[in-house]
C-alpha cells in the first residue's frame, strides 16, 4: 500500500502558485531544481508530498538570521 500524498505536475503547480510549465522546466534544468520526483511513465510524473515539503523547507529564509 502506498502511504502519503502524491501530486501530479499540475497539482503541484497549483499548490505552489506557478504554471505547470515552470514545474516541468525545473525537471530539465542543469543542475536539477525543484522537489524530487518519480517518473511513472513517459507522460506521468508525480511528486511525494514529503519531498515537496522537504524542498520547500530547504528554500526557507529566516529574516531574523539574515539580520545577524
């Protein structure tokens, strides 16, 4: 059984308030950018919610730490 939530490219784009083409572009950038993904087939890519959350946390900026 698969645990956790999985997002399609379109669902992830809506969640992050970006266009789906932006999410697709992230997968092709060198170096790689964006959350880890699973290519289910040539046309289907999914993202685990845990990977998306980890990627978002890695991009976190704390203004209090920057002021120090």
